[in-house]
C-alpha cells in the first residue's frame, strides 16, 4: 500500500492482481491502475508520474502513473518485491523477499547499490523518511537502519519475539517504530 504524494489517495496492491487507487475522502475507487498476477508491492514517486510494481513472478516494473504504460524494468532484479519506495523522483529503493535491498537511479537506468544479503530472511518492509536514513524489517525478528546514500548498515536490533511486519522511522530519524507477529509494538 502507498499513500499518494498529494495525500488524497491510497494505492493498494492485491494478491488477486489488481492495483487500485482509492480516494481518501470517500473511499471510492478512483481508477484501476493495472492487473497482473499477484501484485506484491507498489510505490508512487513524489511527483506522482511513476508507479513501481512488483509481482509474484518476480522483478520490478516502473509504469507511467497516468497511462499505465510500461517505462522500464529493473534489469538483474529478479526476486519477488516485498517493499518499494521513492526517496526522490528519480531513485527507487527496493527490497526483495530474498533479503536483497537496492537503490536504483531511474534517470541513469542503473543501480546505485545492491545489497544481496541485507537480510538473512525474508524482507517484510521498510520506511524511508526524508532524513537520509531508512529502516528495514524481516521475518527473522530484526530491524536494520541504513544510510540511504551509501547503503551502509548503521544499526541493527533484534526487535520482536517473532517476525516484524511493520516498521516506521520518524521524520527526524530518531525513533524506530515496529509491529510484530507477536502482537507487540
């Protein structure tokens, strides 16, 4: 799920393959953005011109937000997408189920960095505030804090007694919020 940059809508990815934009004001469907087999993650860029979509067959596609026209596919990124975010209009941060994390420069169409074993288990999500940091979580109970520009891990912590399924970072980068399968925050 992703909030639109103008804060008026939500984009959801369905295990049944549909990607839908919803209006926050009344909960109505604004439009169907596409259908594919089992959409696993979505993200919309800050300028609301591109949408990143991952599907169960693997890989990451970037499409035009308005028309749905395919713009690119990240070469060499073949795992199942677990999380995606656009830290800037031209960069896409992605996380794969196999634990890989990477930052892709869409303007140059090349990887800024790839961390194949960033997590030892399935990556479950991440949070990317505008602080230059991001945090990621996994099914092995861990959260990691990273430097966004370099992909360098800055802190790690065992966060829960079971899988971590929700992670957030305050805008100033000072507090990490988590939710786990153990029903604790």
